[in-house]
């Protein structure tokens, strides 16, 4: 398994696509809020991360309103949320730009949560995953929908060493909240 190769602690990159957003007329893309479904799904994503024992040491979040709201609702499901850095570079970023931001993360961070947008997140997961458990890669190739969570594991001395094909895609989940009524 690729994630066991190399030296250093086991690190996890948890990739969360923002929850379902609304499309209000006259609102700029960066300012779009979550839709009602997104407000249900974001807490479900937070619960899924807690249940999977996949809580981050640090979160990097796009500055877009829908990403920030996803973070707020997901992290509210945890006792003590980790620090979060809102980074404008994550908005509309491609895989290479996202990887550049991830590589800036301090080495003491072992589990990193990245909250952003497609198609960049999907591209990043596919670029980093040299292998996968079950059919996780096929799932991402088919679709990486809103609220999707991909967990990539790898061993390394620090985030600057994360390279294409170096990680094992251990899981892909798409948590959904329940409708009221």
C-alpha cells in the first residue's frame, strides 16, 4: 500500500466539497449561501467525520460563503473544533494550486481538512491517489458531489513532500441530512 511507504507519521488529507448551495438571483458566485439541503447536509458531514475518527488538527477553507457556512455547520458537531484558516486561494483553484496551499501546512499537523470547490477538489483527489481501497477511485471519477468527503492517507515527514500518486484513497462518503417533516 502506498500510504505505508515512506518515512514519517501517517498523515491524512480530508477533502470536503462544500454542501449544496443556493443560486439567488443577482448574487455573485463567491457570495452564494447554502441551500436548505446544504444546511442539512453540512452538519451530517461533520457527524460523519467524527464517527470515522477523522477530525482534523487544522482546517483550510475557501473564503466563499457556501464553504464558510459548510465549515461552521460541520465543525459545530465537534466538541472543540480545530483552528481554521480561510484562504481565498482555495476559491476556484485547480489541483496544482490546491496542492501548493496544502504544502504550506506545518509539519505538526497530521490530519488536515480541506474545504473547497469542484472541479479542483475532485482533480486533487484523483491526482494524489496512487491507489484506493475498494472502488473509491471509481466513485470519485463518476462524481464528487456536494458534501462529499474523500480521505487520503500517506506517510511523510511533512506536507511539502506530498506528491501526485503518493496517497492511498481510504474512503469516499457523501453524508446527507434528513429532511424535516
